[in-house]
């Protein structure tokens, strides 16, 4: 079984030379913070809810479900 968890993006690091594949961010999971890859979410911004699986942010989410 796989588990993905929703957290809030609190900080973004654009990585080496601004390459989007090295973009990462710090996500807050209710008080626990973890560094995750943002390579799949080039439009993610601080304050966005993100769905994270094994250190990779896969989708943007909001309080009412999935964002379009």
C-alpha cells in the first residue's frame, strides 16, 4: 500500500541555476517539516497545499479537494 500526505508549502529553494528539476521546498505536515522535490509542480507557491509521496510533491490540493 502507498501513502501520500497533504502538507503546506512554507519555503521554496529554486536550486542550482534555477533549473526546475532541482526545485525543492519545505513542507509543513502539522508541525513536522520535510524537504521535498517540487520538480512535478513548477507552479507551486508558498502557502499552497501539496500532496507528497516519498519526498516528491505530486499535486496541488486545497481544503475542498483537488485544485483544477
